[in-house]
């Protein structure tokens, strides 16, 4: 139900009773079950989370005969409505949705290169992203694996300590580098990568540095976006400075030196993505107690290095080409797409539960729904069908069960329960998934 009609437990109960054929499919009358049971099933599923994850991973390997050569790890968070004071994980932090007024819960997700679930973890809303990697990778270690997968992570988790730990434990990795690149020039001719002509990236290698190789990536589309963001950030910061400067000449404006400097510091922190590119000076009065004016200027050399559209990758896969490594790193979009899908299409955001186990249960049911959908989409893609889940959900919702009633000449009444005829799109999906179009047979009753 979370996959087809994401909603609260109360709305889910109503949907199953009044708007779903699930009761007929399972031969179960949802009118006979209480709302409390819908909460209890969440608790039960959460209780067996580790076993279910292991089972799902094993079954996917058996079904698709795949080796997990790559694992993708990333974190996201979602916000909670309400105080959730008894929930230890509900903490204030940096919200992905800019909801700094709400407590957060963090979800760590490990997927393989095909987008299938490997492991998940529920963490406090203020968790340090880099600090969560080692535990996540340790959980994946299995004595049955003949090789260790390549780990792909984003810049926020790829700290020097994490990369050292991966090397020490003999993991290969491809990561986005937030650290300063080696002071050497790229070698060789750049190669174009990317499937879309509107978003192609030039990649080239830097000379190998010890155990690692660095890849220089330059994107025209990313540069255009970065230029627009840079202009926007500059306008916002300068507007805030102008407002503060204008207050110096107003009767009740902030003028004391300490207060003005404090306010400048807060503005720099608020606009930290661009404030480092400015030199801001508070010109004091003769006695030094007040500020008479603010002056600021752009530092061109620092501004030139901000939001440029180029970035670096780091890896210890020394034999791979720059193009191969970029394509390998780009698989991180799989987990980012999974987060986006769970939040927008599966109702993971926001969370209305208050108790810790109920919040965890809400996230776990969302992950299970994603796992089911990913299996469906994978099978459809294998048959050349590339519809989005929303399209599939809309198409299949047009086929419904219909009840008809008619009186006969003998004063009896015929009740007929039947399914509407499958359309072309329905047949296409059923065939690709190996389902029969005759999901539920007609039912006839004479009264």
C-alpha cells in the first residue's frame, strides 16, 4: 500500500477497505481489523529488519545472478512534525529541506550498482556524515564474498581518515574530492563523457600520487549553474551588508562597534558560501565606540576559485581510465535518486510519528516499498520498458473491480463482481512482469 498509495496508517486502512482490491487478492476482510493492527505491523516489520534485509539481498542475488561489484553509500535526513521529545534520534541539524525549525532523523542507505538494497541505518538528525561510513562498510563485510566491492561515496563522507581506513582494509574506492588537489597539471587529452549532449563532461588524469589517482572534471553545464548561483549569493550578501550599512545613519540603528562587528560576523556565517570572497571593514569613529560606515570589496582571486564548474575525483583504482572512473563515480546518482523518490513519491517526508520505534518503522516501510518498486522497474527495464513508477501506478489504477446487480424474472437478484478489461498498456506490463491478465476471476451470486 505504501508503494501504490502512500499515506498514514489511518488513511491506509480506509484505502484498503474502500478503494483497493487487496482484500480480494488476499481473501481477507480489512473491515475486521482494527487501526491498532496497522501500527503493530510496523513494529513487527521493524523487529525483523536485519533478517529481512539479509533475505532481500540474498533473493536478489539468486534472482538476477549478480555480483555486488560496487556499493553506493550516502546519507539524507527528513524532518519530523511535532516535538518528538522522547525520541533520542530526533535532533536539530542541517536539514536537506531547509527546515531548521524541525527536528530531524537521518537515513543511511547502502545500495549496489543496480539500485538494490544492501543495508540501511537510522541515525540521529545531527549525526556526522563522515563518522558513519566505517560502521556501514563493516556491516557489509561477509565471509562468503570472494572479493570486496568498490565503495562510491560523495565528498561530504570522503574525509582523509575514511579514505585511509578504506585503503588499510583493502577496499577500492572512487570519491568526489573536497580536499585540495595536488599542485600538478592534468596530462593527456581530455575525454568527453556523459550520455546527454547537453550535459557532457571533460575528464582527464593527473599524474598518479602514491597510492591514488586524481581525475580533473570540467562541466560546461555545471559551470553555467555555478555562475548563476555565484551571482545570486553575491547579491544576497551585498544586500544584507547594504541594509546593515544603512542602519548606521538611522536614529535607532545599530552603531556600537561591538554590536556591528557581531552582526557582520553573523552575516558572514549565514552567507558562508560567498562571504570568504569579500573583505569587509567597519570604519570606527574617532573614539572607537561606534562605527560610522561599512566598506567592502570583492577579492577577485578568491571569487575566481568559488563555484567554478570543475571538480576532482580521487581513486585507488590506478588501472582504470578517466572515462571509466567518471562513469563509475556517477553511479552515486542511484542512491541520490532513491532518496528523492522515497521523499517525493513514497511519503517519507515529513514524519508525523513521535515515538522512536514508530519513526524508524515509518522509514523502514518506505525502504521496503522502494525495494519492491526497484525490483519491478528493473524487470521492466530488462524488457525495454522505461516508464517512471508514477506512470505505471497511474496506468494500473485505471483497471478496477466492478459490482453489478440485476433482477431476474424469478424475483431473485444476480450479483456479479468482475474486473474491467485489460487495455494494451496493462497487457504490456503484465507480460513483462510474468503476470496473468486474469488476476481475479469474476464472482457470481444469486440471491
